[in-house]
C-alpha cells in the first residue's frame, strides 16, 4: 500500500507549485506560504512508474525512440476496461500534453477566423489557445446554483449556431462536475445538428469519486465528429514526464493533424514518457484506487470544516482533486480575499476569475496532498474567517 500520509519536501526541486509561484501572485517573498494552487500532486508517483523509468535509465543509449506496441496496448486496454472505450491503435496520437494536443487539433481542424465555443467558468488555457491561433472565442456560461453546475441547453444551442468547434471539459475543471450520459447525449445531438466539432478534454477521467462514472463523449451514440484528449499525467502525478494522447476516430482528421504536426517540426513523446505511460496503465490501478480513497478523505474533512465557516460553501466535487470554494456570501471582493489568504493565512489558492468572470466569488484549492497538509489548510483558511 502507498503511504500518502508522507509529506514530501518539494522546495528546491524547481517545482512550479512550490518554487515558481512568486510571479504568479506578484509576491516578493513566498516564505511560509502553503501553495495549493496548480493541479499537480504533492504525493509520490506509483512505484511501478518509478521502477520502469529507473530500469530504462540503466540502458546507456537514449537515441530516437518510437512508441512501442506494448504502450499502445496498455492505453487501449485501460480505455476499454475503465471507460468501455474501444480504440484502434492508429486512432491514438501521442503528444507532450493535453494542451499542446488541443492546440494542434484547433490549428489543424479549424481555420483562422473560425469560432471556438467554451462553457464558462472553465480551465483558463481554453481562453487563450483559440485566440492565439487567430480563432474567435465565444463563451456560454454554465448554469450555477449553490456551486453546482449544469448546462442551459437553450442558451448552449443558440451559441452553437455561430460556432465551428466546441471545447468540452469533462470532468469539469474547476467545478468538479462529471457530466451525465444525458448531458453528453444532448451535447452530441446539438453539435451534430449545427455541424460543430467537439474537442473533449478528459484529462481528469480517471479521478472520479464513488457513485459517479466518467463517460467519454466519443462513446455516445451518434458522436462522429469528436476528438478526445487524455493522459496518464494527471492521474498518476507525472506532469513533468509530458505524456498525453488524442483519440481521433476520423481518418481524414488524423491526416490533417499529422500534417500540421510535421509542418511545425514537432515530435512524439520521449523514451521515459513511453515507459512511464506503459507502466502506469499496466500496473497502476491499485495505486489509483488508493489515491482516490485518500483524496476523497481530504475532500470530506475540508468540506466539513469550511462549511462551518460563515459565508463559505464548499461542495464536494464528483471528480478531480480540486475543490471549488464559494465565498460569495461573505461579501468580500476577490482582491480582499486573495490579500487575506496570501498575507494573513499564508495560503496560495487560485482566484476564481482565472477561470472566467463567472468564477468571481470562488477559489480553487488543490487537495492532492497529505492529510497533514489538508488539515493545515483548514487551520489557515479558518484563521482569516474568524
């Protein structure tokens, strides 16, 4: 069994979360600040992955290396067993990360001037990737009640009428929703009706809590125009290993993406990423189950504690290790709340407006950490609300 209670010192390792957040928060001094912002874990990666990387490092040659059949099979078997998602080897396109893959797909499958639609609040790169590629960005707010999000499909369909592509986030970051089969079926129906390409970021697919199930939108009946983005990196804490893949069922779309990829001089994943990906998907299931149970425990204790504070609502997410905290009833502005957190509580959380204006009045807290860290976060947050 993995001991997730162990607190691992990450300062001095060039970890962005611990050593690189001063400019993000405009801080001169980060001494004593507990960072719970960017979405990686303060928990050790699975031993099976560390062993696979270590074993490969024993071979002294690191020449050009292609993705082997065993790694493809590991991905295919994982998708089949966990998500009932049948994928052929040629439909899997490896990339360095979900965001680079998403950018590749937008560049290859849409034209400059096309409109890309997103449902807000949502992961912040969805805002700037389309515009940096000279696409128009359109937003359609999710309907929110008491911190729980749903689709307003009448408004969504109206937005689709002028869209060329739609970026879905499932499970949803930052809100933690795992979209239901009914939701996904309606998204597919409406996008098909209006000839809109679906680009589905499903990087949190394997971080879903008991009582909820992730359904890849590409498995919904009638979902013909879908590109799916997934990775082992979020699930197994391998962000710096840089391994992700897109699943492209349409052969013509695969050819367009491959052509763009070659034209921009990009390569596939590196030799250590290949080994890590295979090991994670072949041997990492027991670790993943233990991880989910542990993170759910963090969620339970933090939600219970924060919900005792006046003006704070913390809704346990259905998926992800990210807690979306609603502080609107406190009446505090985002500027005041962030100042209190950083200066008084010495706690670095993410401001809601990072995910769009619809996130104003919310904070995102990363709970992929030891229980002691979660308890310390409670203590620090409670301090500023007393």
